[in-house]
C-alpha cells in the first residue's frame, strides 16, 4: 500500500465529494460531477465498481492542482436532476444530496452536421483496399514501426474525356489497383483495366494522373513500395501507363527508364519551364535495412512520352536523401519555378529548386526533423503566401522527443555479419537516453550481444551509452528527431516560416492524410486530417485515436477542432489519404483506409 503525501506537502489541493442519493441509491452511484476552476473543466462520475468483486470507496477525490477555491461544481444525478454549488473551498470534504437537486437537466442540442456519409449512394460497387500479409518485425527485429501498410493513396482526374473526375485507388500486392469512373449522376462504377490487373503483384503506394505524351489526355504514373521486396526487384519498377483518350491504359516501356525503387510517392511538375511535366519519385527505404538512406529520383520529360533519369547529373542532392514519405511541388514567394518540398522519417522538412540546370537544396526548416507522414500546401491565412500543413507522429505516446532531447537512430553493421541494424534510442524523464528495444529483440537481431547482457537484469536500466560502445556510436550513422507534433508552417514575406503546432486533437495519432477544403462555407480553408498506425510492437501499443479530425479556420493563424457530430465526418481504421473530388452534385471528400473500403462524405445541401 502506497500513501499519497502530496496534500500534506502542500504541493497540490483536492476536493473530496460524498454522495447521498436517497433511500434507493444511498451511495449516489451514477452521479456525475463537473468542476469549473478557472480555465479548467474536470469531469468525473461516481462509479465505484471496478470489476468482479472489486470496488473503490463511493466518493470522489478530485485533484485541482493549486486552486484554493473552485468557481463552481455541477452535480447531475441519475434521475436527471442537477444542482449548482458555487465558491467551494478546496482541501475539504463535502456531501451532496439528491434532495437538494431541483433543476432539470437540459441536454445540449445536437448540432446539424456539415457533412454526411454517402458511401452507399456514391458507390454501386464498394471500392475496397486489400492489404497483403507481411510483418516487418519478422525480418527486422529492431525496426521501431512497420512501414509496409502506408497505402492506399488516391489519384483523381478525368480519364475518359467526359468532363467528370474519375479516380484510382492504390493496391496491396496481389490485388490490382482499381479505377472508378464517374457517371453523370455523381456515382462511381468500376472501370476494368487489364494493364493494371497484369501488374497486381506490384504494391502501388503512389500514383498521379498527368499528360505524359502531350496528346491531350491524362496518363498514369504509379510507383511501388511495401518494404517487402528486395531492392532491384521487378515488382518495384516505376510504371507509366498511356491513355488512349477514353480510359484504356497501356503500359509504356519505350522511352521509360527501368527504375526499381521502394517508393513512397510520386509528384509531377514542370521544373525547368519547358512546358513538359517532370517527375520526382520519393524513395521510402532500402527494404530490410531500415535507417539506411535511399536515393530518390528525378525524371526529366524529353517529350513524346520519353523520360530520362537525370538524378546523378542534375539532382545529386537526391542521392541518399533519406526515408522520404511525402513531397509536393509548389511555388513560394516570388519564385517563377516550383520548389520541391520533401519530408520523411527521421528527416527535416526540406526545399529543393531547379537552378542553372541543377536541382539544388535551398533550405530546410530549423529543428523540423520528425517522423513526418504527410504534407499539404495552401494559403491558410489569405496573405498570398503559401503555408505548409505537415502530418507527424503526434504526442499521444510514451516516446517523446524535442530539441533538447532528440530521439536518435543509430545505424550500422554493429555485429559485423554483413547485415545493417538500426538501434533507436529515446530520452526518458530522468534525462537519460535509453535503447527502445527490449532485450529479446536486441539478442535476436544481434546474438553477439548475449555475451554482454547475459541476463535480463544486466540489460535492464542500461542507457544507450552503455549498450553501444563509444566505437560503435562513433562509426554509426546517426539520425535525429526533434519534432513529433503535427505542424503548421506559415510562410513569411522574404522567405522562411513561422511554426505553429496544430491543436491537441491533431496530436492524438499519427497524421497520414490531409485535405484542405472549406467545410463550413465561410470562404476560409479548413482542414480534415486522418491517420492511425497499428503496426507497432506490443510494448508501444498501436496508435488508433484518430477517427478523422476536422479543424475550422479561425482566421487568426489558427484552427479550432470540431467533433464528428458537428462535422459529420467520421472514418475509422488506418486512414491513408483524403481527397476532395468534384462531382456533378458538388464536391465530395473521399477517405482511403488501409485494408478497408473507401468512405465518401458529401456536404449537406
């Protein structure tokens, strides 16, 4: 039995509330108490039952920090009567009685939602993503998270020339990517593509529609990932499909480089003002060696559907760029050419631009190294400057990192067996950096470590400096994370960005999907965010607190969260993309979920 001495030491205060619920409920079970103290609201319920033959005392002890007097407390009894008590002193016990409750409880009015789920109406045949079974931890024991479930992504364009926007849903290995065409009534039906069916063993992790051969229709580029296949595997080839103008695609081989990349994204832009769209392909990882920095790729369009890999000559800055997860081309400030914004795993938010025949790194945002998953570019505050919305891991985790206490990833062949390992390390509350992995995983990946840590007790409590020798730390490649929050970066005149964390509701889970749209029709861009990540070790626990989050633009360089009852947007699962698509009936939000059907939300008329 441990006794709490905080009140005796005078460091914090409390209010103890006993309940008298009348003859039929003497202990007042089910009573709900709301405490108002300054800008804090504390809610608790008198529910003493804790399980089979287990209970607590039938009173509530409410910690109120250093507050000496509460503004008020409101008690709502099970019979829906309420009472208000004002000016309650703390560090005392009070008894509340149901007989004193004379007011009727008036529930708040349910708001009319701004949007509604119309999936069943929009799809005659469900658009379902099927993830193939693969567990990253079976091959890499020390990897901090699975990176094989980061799809599907969506791509949208008019593929058959009827003026209506169609879309593509990416695929897991073994299940072909799916094309859907829009009908005049705003519904979508499957569009069979033999070319995509033939390539179904390639896991599509990124795709874009664009006019590759300047014939006036939308062609399709797709990149593969999944972290499962070895580097150089044919199933990891980037693929170009040419459109015949009515939505029939043929895979192009002539004029298209044989490029095998475990990719994360592909982005299109005319980077050199020659009126031909060029391609950036972001590399996610080197499969089997998490932490080794892969090289991303730049393809220049030479015309007539011919592309050339010019990474070595034109974009050497992309060599071993890092574990890219997301990217975008966009103009900033007075730039005439677009800049490439790149973010990723254990990476800062970085900018590149084509200058004098070279794609060069122009800047990176200070202290922005993070576990980034997604980004979007938009003018959020109407000042004419583009801003960034960047989705990170969030703060709802026991693993934290900041500028003074960065998370670190040590990467090297520590046991000299030809296999590169990664060893993550994080600071704890005592200010010491410890290895993330349990002894079992460390020994399974590097059996040589058993000599050093023969028993569990010999490994317990050891810092990273004690686990890895000075020579091992010196020879290792070390990456850092200093920012775990999902962020807004507001553009400034003359360059640079002002950082602002998204509201706390955006920090409850990793953000993998960002849609910028005007939800409440007030003329200001709002945000819809989605995420979650289930592929984690049991000792970490999965990140599953997101059911999509809607954030209304307040017009003051900030956003305010609204719940799903007000927004009408609620999708569960591992959300990987959210895209606004124009239909004949107005704009819809399409939400792509890993290993689940696509969800569609429409604005209420």
